[in-house]
DNA sequence: ACCAATGGTTGAAGTTGGCAACGATCGCCT
DNA sequence: AGGCGATCGTTGCCAACTTCAACCATTGGT
C-alpha cells in the first residue's frame, strides 16, 4: 500500500511465475523425448509440423530460430526414422516441403498426449479459476501469437 | 456452448496459451544470449547460480536436467570467461561449489534486464487484469516451485 | 541470355549431451 | 585402524546440435 507498484510489476511477477512453471515442467519434456526416442530438437521440429499443412524447410528454421543447414541435419534424422518426408515444391523447385508420415502422425499424437495437458499446479486451481486464467491469457495472447 | 467443456479443458487452454507465449519469446532469449556472447546452456547455468549462494556442480546438473560431465564442460567455458569460479568444499572436499565473480554478476544483471520483464502481450492487459493474472498464478504455482 | 538473389546442402569447427571408466574423497562397518 | 561401498567431479568417446562459409540448383528480373 505504501509502495505503489510500478505499472509492470504485476505483469513481471506473472511472467516470473510462468517461467518457473516451465522450468519445473522441463523434466516432463525430456521424459517425453526419451519416451519416443527422439532428441529435443527433433521433438520440437516434429511438433511444429502440421500434418495437413506442408512446411518449407526454411520456415521451420525460422520457427526454431536456427540456421537452414541445421534443419537439414535434424530433418535427415527424422526422415531416417520415417516420420517425415521431403517433397520438392512444384511452383518453386528449390523449396522442399516437409510432410508428416503416418508414423509421424502417431508419434505426434503420443507427444501431444504426454505434453498437451496442463501441469499439476494449474490443475490445482478450481474450475472457475482455470476459466478465469484461460480468459486472461486468451485476451493477452489472443491471435497475436 | 453445445459441447460441455471437460474439467481440464480450461487449464489445458491456459497451458497452450502459455506455451505459445514462450515460443513467441524464444527469439528474445537467443538474442540475449548473443548479446552477452554466451551459448544458451551457459546462460541458463549462469542465471541458475545465485551469487549469494554457492551451488555444487551436481545440483546445477539436476536443475539443468543433464549429466554431471556435461556441466563440467559448460562450467569450464564459464570459468574461461571469468564469470564463475570453482571452489572445493571444506566439509566435503569432493564437491566443488560454483561462485559467481564480479563480472559474472554484471552479466547476470544484463541478462535480467533483457529477460526479466514481461513480454509485450502481458503488458497489453490492464493493470487490474495483470494483478488478477499474477494472483491466479501465485495461487497455482505458489511455493510449490 | 545473363545475373543477382534465394532455398537447401555440404564441410569444418566448436558446443552440447549421454555413457562408461576413473581418481579422490567420504561414511560406515568391523 | 583398516577396509569397502557409495558419491562427486573429471576424462574419453561418440552422436547430435549449431553456426559459418562455400556451393549447387533454381528463380525472377533485365
């Protein structure tokens, strides 16, 4: 009351708490990686690929914030595992589109099962609080991301 | 409205939105890493070390969910940069405690300046909504993490 | 038909990551 | 006191990740 909170302090606190939530959840992520026997970058790549929407290699590189040549190696190994297929574009034959195979879709589903549900701390909130939280985040993040 | 939301759907939606927020913010993280000229694991390690609380190598390995031998290499490079110092324990001479040097503290401060504030979507909420969000997260995460 | 620009690959060098083996140290046990 | 299993950090090995520069194929404009 005596210390007027700066305009950003509540948002910063929320951000810090979310960061802690993620940090605490990283163990689950690594466990999921070894469960499907893929490295973390391979899992991130596979989860980024929508089965119904072929993606150029360079777009994946952008999503993963890394070099094109890096994606080449990661996709090589995903292709060795038959989870992904490269398909040369028709309009522009330089770009190669990434398709998720049937096996890839299955692994994606398994990963979503392992990683898609909320971590325990969020589930400890009452249903009303959960809805309130989701509504706030929806308003903040919305379509912007 | 016709489909009654399952008990966990609101929490899952909140989790998904938080994940998107993190994904969208990863660019800032990499930018901060190159700004201080450290690799992502080095930044994670340095941020994990409280300057006032020396930490054993193995504890850092636990925090980072990786092998002890991995931390050896990361700390080697941090020590080359004079950001961290190893100090053998007195009670148990097997463990080596990690101390943050003055330069390390400065880099940590710079990183906190770059990464500590909330990302733009959270700031778009009104102050009241920010407080509401922080309160919900505080209740969920609390001391558990 | 040239020519700069783009998408993806290759090669080199350094970092990360896990695993097995090792040396040093500790705690316990007799 | 001495011995012995367990623990902490390091080293060596190898696979994967990451960036950078160089390269090839292809594109679009001139």
